[in-house]
C-alpha cells in the first residue's frame, strides 16, 4: 500500500469503500471488538447484554464433544420492559429484510487453545417517527395507545437474534 507522508494515496482511498461493499453488509459487524478472554471449562460468563430486549447472553464451555459450548438467554430483570423483540435465529435471513450483523463475539477456550465459541448478534432496526407536541415533548397517551392497539396499528419494534457456533478442533 502506497503512502505519501504517512497518508494513504488517492487511488487506495477510492478502492477501500469498493472492497468493503464487495464483502457485503454481513461481512463486517457494526461493533468491532477483539477476541474475549479465554474462559475455563464450566465457568459461566456473560457474553453480552442487550438492554433493549432485557436480556443477557450467558455461556460456558462444557467439555463435551457433541456440544462443547452452551449458551442461554437470561432475562435481566422481571420489571424490565423490552423495547425490542428477541427472535429465534433460525427465522433470520442474514442481510435480508433489514437484518444487519451487529456484533461478533469470539470467546476462546482456556482448556483447548485451538477452539473458540463465536456468538453473532443480528439486529433489525426500525424507523420509529416521534411526533412532538406544542412544547416539543414526545408524549404517549394511554387512550390513544389503546385505540392503536385495538386497531392493530402499533408501530413495529426493533428486533435482535442471536446465533452461536464453535470453531476450531475439539480437544480430547
């Protein structure tokens, strides 16, 4: 790659966006992060929290050959009111219907250096227009909300889906 005084030359700057588009929207997650810290066998750890859906993703390495990593979704608080839906990952078509790869989390196994769990969080954003009143405030009135719900005209919610895979050679 050519640089001029520590700055990328113009031909490379033109090609960088084209290379990113060629990989597709699912190639690069919206959140970039390094691999996590290696986790011991059987140690339950938090993979990620999704506060909009009132969920925490927990995982642990099991040491079993058929299912080396177990993941579960745990509700963060019984009083939490979700502002987003959490859908089954099997129902999500990556890159279709507005689904974007939000985060890819890699968790290495401490007992097996060549093995890692890869958790992908997919997100489908939704435009939610907010109308303001004369005072510039967004207000939700219970009566209007009930009428909209009865008429089936509620605004759609943003959605998340979580997918998990294990990469690398299994340890014996």
